[in-house]
């Protein structure tokens, strides 16, 4: 199917740039490789497709994303966390929220840039 999608490519087509089909995998590459060995899963082998590229987005699984969001939500429930930057900053850093959002936005930006 990916070969056929690549054949229809032109410079204005979504997710196709220079007759290449971009496959975005949200996971970190290490996680995908581990699943390949542990669970017989894994990811697409671009060697099987002459016109595809695979990009890993380094976003943790949904359980980790949810946990990070919940930690940030819990901070927001306590007004005392906002009294001073000295209280708020370490609590915010401990959630991992900023790193998670950064990876998600970076991945979204890569997808959008490949569409231009």
C-alpha cells in the first residue's frame, strides 16, 4: 500500500515530500526495538518499501503521558503551589510535564513540516 501511495505523490500532497512517504512512529526508537525482540512486534522495515522513511517521535506511551498530565493537574489543584516561583518551579520540574509537551510539540512540528 505504501508503494502505491508513493506513486501518487506530488509536491502538494499531504505527508508526502519529494515522492517519499513519511511514516511517523510516536514511540521512542528503543521502545519499538524492544517490542520487536520481546513481543515479536516492532515497526515497519523501510527496506521493504523503496519510497518510505521512518521517523520516531520519542513520545512515551499513553500511560506515561497520562501520568505526567495527572501530576501537572494535581499541582494546579493546590493554590499554595503558586505562592512563589521557588515552590512552583521544582514541583513543575518534578512532573516531567514540560519535557513531555516539548516532545509532543516537536513531533507535531515534524509532521507539519513534512506536509509543506
